[in-house]
C-alpha cells in the first residue's frame, strides 16, 4: 500500500502538472491569438491524458507514453471530426473505437492507462458542429496541450519506483542468505516473497507485456517467491545433519547471487548446467543410499530433508532459466522443460498475436470489459445525438469515467457522482448568474479552480471530484462563448443520462464483473492441474526400466494463464460480498502451480521405490493420489456452486509408506495441506448452483495466451 502522505503528494504534483499545462495552452491561444477552438483542445488534452487517464510510471515514462500517444490522438480527432457529419456514422465509429481502445488493456498497464484519454479525443471531436474546416485548429490545439503536458511531466516528476528487476535481485540476495542455517528468519523470507506479487508492484513496473522479457520476469517473480517459501519451510523443519544437502544449498546460494548480478548488470549468464549437474549427483547419492541394506539407509528425516532440498534446487534452476531469458531476450542455453518455457523461442509478433487471439473470447474479462465499454459509449452517443442534447460530450464522459466492472460498484459510483454534480451545478449556476458576462473574472478563477478540483477530487472521492469538475467546466466554457446558468442544467442532465446508460450496461453485461469468472477459472484450473497427479504418481511408482510417459501439461498451463487473468481483474474490483472477498484465490494458484511443476521435476528426479517395496504399498500410494484428485474435484465443485460428489477426504498430514518415493510422499502431503487451506477459506458463491450468465457462450478454447487453444 502507498502511504497516505506519499499519495497526497503524488496527487498534488499531478494536479499542478495538469493545471500548468492546461493553463499554458488555453490562455495564450484564447486571449493572445484569439483562437477559441485550439484553446479548447489545448485545455482538454492535458485533462484527458494527465488526469482522466491513469498513465503509470515515472515522469519520463509518462512523458514518453504521451508522446507515443500523440499520433493516434491526432488520428482519432480527425476521424471524429469527419464522422460528426451524421449521428449514426459517429455511433458506428464510437462502437469500433471504443472496443479497440478498451481491448488495448491486453498490452499491459501503459496501453490500458492511455486508452481512456484516446477515447475522449474521438468523443470530443465526433459531436456537432460538423466542421471539417476546423480540423487543423483542433489538431494544433491538441498537439500543443500534449506537448506542454509532456514537458510538465519531465519538470515535475514523481519519485521513481524500484524496477521489477531490482525487486527480483533483492529477493534473490535474500534467498542466497536464507540458504544458510539461521541466515534469515522464515517470516522475513515469506514477506520478501510477498513483495513480488504484482498487486504490490506499481503498475508501470509490472512485467505485463507479451514479449519474452516481460514473460520471463513475471515467471521469475513467481518462481523466486516459491523458492523463498521453500526456504522458509526448510528452516522451520527439524534440523538434520546432512553434508550432501548443505553442499547443494551452497550451490543454490551461489546461483541466486549470480542471477541477482545478472539482473542488475545484464552481464554474462550464470554457469549454465552447473546446478543441474549438482542436482543429478545429489540424486545419484540419494539412490545409492536408498538402495543399500535397511540398516545403512539414511533416516526418514534426512530423506525428507533431501527431498525438500532437491525441490528447492529445481526452483533455483528455473530462476536461472528465467533470469537468463529476461537479461538476454532469449535463452542462451536450452530452456527445459519446454512446456513451461514455451515462449522462449517465439518471436515477439507471434507472442503478441497469441495474446490478442487468446483474449478474443467471452471468457476473457478483458474482452468482456471492452464489449461493455463499447456498447455503453455507442448507446450514449446514439442517445445524445438522437435527443440533440446540448454538450452531449458529457454523456459519454460520464459513461467512460463512472462505469465500473460490477453493477454494484457502478451504482455506488453513480449515486455519489449525481449528488456531487447536483451540488456543483447549484454552485456553478449561482456563479454564472453572479458574474454574468465578465470573462476576465472567469479567466482569473479557472486556474485556481482547476488546481483545487484536480487536487481535492481524487482525495475526497467521486462526489467532490464531479462537483468540482462542474465548476471547471463552467469557468472554462464561460470564456469561450456566452453562457447562462443553463450550462449547469445541461451538464446535470447529461451526467444523469450517461450514468443511467452506464448503469444499464453494468446490469445487462456481466454484472458480477470477474467474480463469477474467477470462480469458474479457478475451478477449471484446479481440475486440470489435479489431473496431473495420478499420472505423475504412476510414473514414479514404476519399477526401474518402466516406460511411463510424462503427463501432458499444456492444458493445465493454459488454464493457469486463464485463471491468472481472471484473478488480476477480480483483484482490481471491490467485492460486494465480504465473504466472497475472504476466499484465498492466491492459495489456489499456488497449489495448482505446485501440481504443474511437480509433474515435470518429479519425473526427472523422483526417488524410485526401494527394492523392498511391495505392490500393496504402491497401490496404497496410488489410492492416496486418487483421493487427492477427488478432493480437488470436490473443492472445485464448491467453488462454482455445484453439488460436490461425496467422497473420503485426504488427511492433510497423512504419510504414505516411506519405502516408496520420498519425493512423492512430500509432494502429496504438501498438496493435501494446501488443498485444506484453500477449502478452509472458501465461501458459498453469491449465486445459486443453477444460475448462469445469460451472456455466456460455449466454453472457450482460448485464453490470455493460448496457441491454437492447447496451452499458453
């Protein structure tokens, strides 16, 4: 969370930047050059991209984003100016533009942040009067406003935030220290890992792009967090004298240090394959020890510690691969298993194409939001044009700025906005009556009113923001053309109209936001990953010389991406149901990821059954794996409100016979404990077991990044 003092300072700096940029363009163009149209666009451009669009990043990053947004802003203004000739032409343009810009959120926080501002450039230009001859003036004013805002972003920047690379490097330094006994307390290791969650990272620093580097950084963050949690668990386990484990942990510490340096400097890669070779030597020693006479075999506690250390080393090896890709743009050594690093050899255009294509589905929350936004804006443009509402631009502005991803959140926002606009309209009407046609008074008031509105509105809430913005509108338009108190009346009518349209869209199109989708996505993820448990167990229980095939993990990896997308959207919403917000979806992601990773590394390093293991022992372990799968299916049914199939539950602390694969024992026991944690946090769905979204189509084969619908 951002401290309150820092947030207030950031809001004040933004208010000053926008006010200075808007004033520096508006006053000279209106009073010195006598050009009201360019002056209006020079005033509006900084407000659109500096205030109404949450462009993330440092000052230079935001300035760069605004300069890159200038060409599309000019194109959208030109398009809106030309389509203003006819209401239905403007409505059609609004439908297409609205969807494409809202769907740009697939590109990450920066495109998503710029999109609302670009929407507003088309919206402002597509309303009457139809004046293609004024296009040059409009473009000139818009250009001046954006350039002034970019300058202000550089001259009055926000303090830079730590990059995600630096966060990863610091976490790896902590992991290196945590490999030593008593080096770092377990609580601190887990806290360090929690800082890598994307919800704890500023939007501008989140690795959310579709390219190889961002994908590798995001995967590295999840893997480093898993490594830190494994180190914490190892530190909490009873100590056991084991030189072999200590030696492997030293290798892990060295690798963590090398990877941290690689992220900071971008220098040469860490010694590729060194840790892999050490892991194979470590496993060979385990096999020799487990195959000896019963009296010479290591104690069970030592075997379990070695199993945890080997799993920990596998996480470190994955960190090695991901940091290599992140530092060099592609792997300098083979990235295995290929199913988990499927993106490593693909070109950036292909990766972006997969992300876009994977989101063209009604199961994608980004697609849902784009459809809802486009329909709402098109409906608002049709209503404003058909009823010939004065300043109909405000109708669409209300739809765009007051709409939320859930109907409940939209209703709460609309109520506050209407109340704030009513108060602002009364004050603005009284001001217009009192000052009359004295434009010099409005000119003197505009800058301080803007500063107050842009600073106090975000801090005090929606009602204050809307009321103060009404004052900004009144003082600005009173300088461009003669106005009366009816300007406040027109704004009030337009805001109410836009609010009603936005509320209806929220009620008719996915009113629950991502809440229903996150339950469905998590349930499908849990079932898909649980399906890997039995094949993995069977492969480990095969006698030497067996030929079990590795389980097919691409469908589970595909579901993981879908669930992550739904969870990211859900996390940005305020839940209307407190019990639903209590559900630990992050724990579901962790246990599913644990199943997926186990299917890979256990097959390569799992300790095979000892010579004395009986078929009955193997059957009991296989039955335990089957019970765990049934338990996962039962929990998934509870997530979606279906009637679960009764069955025997796996005891979280149950331990299969130690003569079988110790790695399998540790894995199954850990999964059972994590599933118990997930179920303990579950609450009933806020809808009946037979309820369905009327907008739902057939089950999608796509997702965030599915290649041909088969995996990420």
